[in-house]
């Protein structure tokens, strides 16, 4: 999976589950904080982690669940893609 494909997958998931087609317009840049910009709250992050684990058959160590790894598109992409061999 390419970075572009994964980025679109994340935007589609956000649209389907939280922002109903508005995710791309609500995220000012790929470095924008999901928490600070109201894109996801703590329960939304849990749902995202469960989705990623189920979709890609990976386990995300609970110690890795922090803002440094999951608070923006770029951070998620940088964390998840290497675990997929991308």
C-alpha cells in the first residue's frame, strides 16, 4: 500500500465514521493535530486503532498510543506504513 493510498483510506474512514464527507476540508494540512482541530477525540482514536488493527492484521502496542504517533495524518502514516512493509 502506498502512502497516498493509506492517506485516502484514513480520510475515507474519517468520512464514514465521523465527518460525513468533510474530513479533507476539516484537516488544514497533513501535519494538523487531530485533537487540537477536533478531528478525533479519545474514543475516536480507540476506534481508529481497532480499525487499523483489524484492516491490516497488525497489533499496535498500547505504549505506542500517543500524540507522537497518532495525532495527524503524517504521524499515523509514518507509524503504520513501516509495520505493513511499505
